[in-house]
C-alpha cells in the first residue's frame, strides 16, 4: 500500500472529489484507490463478497491495520497529536450537530426528494421499458430506413446507467458539502482559508451529478415521449436544485478537483 502511495504517477487525492464511477473514469491508471482494488487478490473472488465469509472480514481487518499504521506514520511526519481529540461526549455532540446541520438543510432534503422521485419512477416504469423493448425489436425485424434501434437501445441504457449512478450520490455529496461548511464556519476549521474548501469540492461533485443527470433525462425524454410529464417534472426539479446549489456555494464550480480540473 505504501509503495503504491509513493508512485509519482498517482494524482494525490484524486479520489476525494470523483464520483466513484471507476468503470467510466479516465484516470484509473493514476488513482491509488483504483490501484489498491486491482492489487486486491480477492477482488474477483465471489466469496469475498459474502459478508459471512471469514476471508472477507480478515481482509477488512488487515486493511484496517495497514490504514492505521499509515495514519500514525503520517501523523508523526506532520507532528499531529492523535491523542489530542475532544472527550467522547463532546466529540459526539459535535458530530451530531454537524450531521444535523447537513441533513436538515432544505437543499439536502430536496436532493433526498429527487432520490425518491427517481426511485418511484423506475419502480413504476417497468412496463414502459418492456413496451419500448417490444417496439425496438419490431423495428429491428422490419429494418426501417433511417432508424437505428440498436443505437436507441444503447441510448436508453446509457441514460438509465447515468441516472441510477447519480440519483443517490447527489444528496450524499451535497450533505458532505453542508457538513464541510459547518466545520469551517461553526467549528472553525480552515478559518484562514489555507486549504481549498472541501464544501466547494463536494458541492461541485454534486453539481456535476446533476448536470449529467439532466443530460440523461434529456435522452430519456427523446426515447420515451409518452413519459413527457414525469420526465419534465424531474428536469424542472433538477434545474431548480442546480441553481440553488450554485447560489449556496458560489465558488463550487471554480473548485479545482485534483486531476479532473488540472
Ligand atoms: S478517481 Fe476514478 S478510478 Fe479513482 S476512485 Fe474515483 S472514479 Fe475510481
């Protein structure tokens, strides 16, 4: 792990502001998180995914030990006293207040609302997808000129993948943005602005998720015109949320995510 972390090809901290979609990421060769996953000898072992499997938990335990070792090495190097943490009750109260501030913000709640809207739509749209599949199959059989059903099918699949990837993440990243802002403004971290604000970075990831979801819903609308009302509702909701997040975090778009914005 240490050897991989020292690889000069890695972009430090790139995984902090990505969307976690490694399959679609253009920086897998420069990401420590990805490298560690590939090095994992149990990665493709189905047993490793079984939470009741002893090997799985042994591996988690070993990762925990290695991570702590690295943390203490780094703390020593940076002269950070890991024992100088608040008392348990004080710490718990602080974390609770921070989570409440993030969770209860009206925009986090809106992002959660979007999540439910998408979930409901997919649950209710199984029949629509079946009808569309039948329609495309018929087009394939009769080979209509100027129609490319395979392309249409790919377009739907891509839109579904994008929407499903981001519909929960938008709220999670937004919540982290509010949590980061609370840490800066209330708890007094990074008061002098020595470091780039994590809140802006997280808000940016949330905004990117919204941008891509808007684009995906646009494709979906072209493919499923009968769903116009519900899809338009979704688009209007996302567009309003996007504008409100930008107003709340005016510097988010300018935040430089390591690697992605260099
Ligand atoms: S930076 Fe890319 S490869 Fe690394 S964790 Fe994020 S999405 Fe995956």
